[in-house]
C-alpha cells in the first residue's frame, strides 16, 4: 500500500536498493557508499526541512537499511524515543545480539505501528498460519517472537524460503516504522 506522504515516498526512493537487507550483519554490494549516502541524507534533510528531532531518526534508518550497523547504532542509541529504541532494536537483531534486541524492544513498548505490521504480516503469511500465529498472535505484532524467528533462521542460507520470508517481514517492519515517523512530518507541517 503506497504511503500518501510525499516526503516518505521521496525518502524511500532515496534509500532504495535492488535487494533487501539480510537478517544478520551481511553487507550487500548494492548498498551506497557511506559518503554518498550521507550526502544524499543531508540533501534530503535540508529539502524536507526536517526538524532537529527527526533528522537523526531518518539518518539512523537510512544507515541501517544500507547495512551501516555501527553508524546507525551510534545515532539510534542517542534517540530517546520509541522510534529510536525501535531502530536500536532492529540494529541489535541484525548484529546479531538477540538479547539486546529484546531489551530495546522492551524499551519500545507497544509501538503505534505494531497493528499495521501485524496486519501486513498476516496477509503475507496466508499460507503459513503457524508462523502468522507466532509473529502476530490474535492480530498483535510480537517483536520478541520475530527476534526468535530471525535467530532460528540465522543458520539457514539466505536463499532459504523461511529466511526470504523473514527478510520480507523485516521490510514490512521497517516501512511501517518509517511511514509512522513520516506521518509526524505531516502533522508537524500542518501546525506551522
């Protein structure tokens, strides 16, 4: 479902890659160089007139999507919001430091985008009811079960069907979080 927020759509195109990030720390050949990515984020932040509070969230997310886990971590650990904790948790899950990822998901609490994630995941997993019931029990997203599923899949090749499905779910999670983050831009802009 396309997001009607043009700023989110612009950002999504800015960080787009031909392949999805791995569940773990693997770096992809398709990622942009750090210098190129930072220049693009600087230009985007300036053009979108991002607030001082939103710019680090956006930068951390872009770095995370492009497999710069350490650089993303340096930023996300200093964002003291549920969104920052969410990015921090994803980074630790990919690192992999599964216990630390769960710690940060505890810090997230019940994030406003969890219902969106659950709905999309249930749709993706129509043919895998068991996994759907594990990741979205009673229609509620369970990030801790997703951490466990990623940990179990870590020993499988990236081409494994379950690993591919989990990578697609990781994209749903990322997109839902960022769509929510950018929905705040619309509200912020309307108040000006």
